């Protein structure tokens, strides 16, 4: 029995050496990977288009109106919100959006279902192609 105890003590010595009670390297969680998604479509007079976005971590979400065709309208609307089934509940909106307008918010749940919407605010006289870029965790 004495030999077994001595053997256990000898085996544990390498693990005890160097421990002074302080932890120098705390484990960290990695920053979430930022994903960029690009949505395109055609916005019609009095119309709207909605795109779904799914996040995998908490963090900043930004939706930018990056293009409104060759002859951009005076303005359009963009909004961003939460998605529940087929319902997009608007949280942020801009009814005076032009190219480079953006919306930005923070996702506070580990995984989220969001929606981004572009819509006519009564200024379109003909259909216009658009591009929205969304960055998210």
C-alpha cells in the first residue's frame, strides 16, 4: 500500500510544479465570425421586398442600401426587425433612405431570425433594382 501511495505522489509531482495559485492565461471566447450577405431585387411602384437574415451569435448587425439602379429614386424606405414565422416586426426604419443609408442594431440572443425590408414610400414612378448588404455575426 505504501508503494502505491508513493507512486501516486510521484505521478502527481509534474502537475504540481509551477502552480502558484494564479491563472495567467484565462480562456477567452473567440469573436464571432462576421458574415456579409448581399440581397438584390426589383422594387415596384407601391411595392416592398423582404429578406430574411439568420444570425449565429450576438453582436452588431448593419443593413446598408448599396444600390438603387442607374436612375435612383428620390428616396425609398428600409427597415430591419425580428422575424417570427412569416411576420417581420419592424424595430428600426428609415423612410428617407438613399444609396449608402444604413440601419444598425445589436442582436442580444445567441441565434436570431431577422428581416430586412426595402419599400416604396410613394416616390417611385417605375420599378428600380436595388442591392442591400447586411453584415452580422
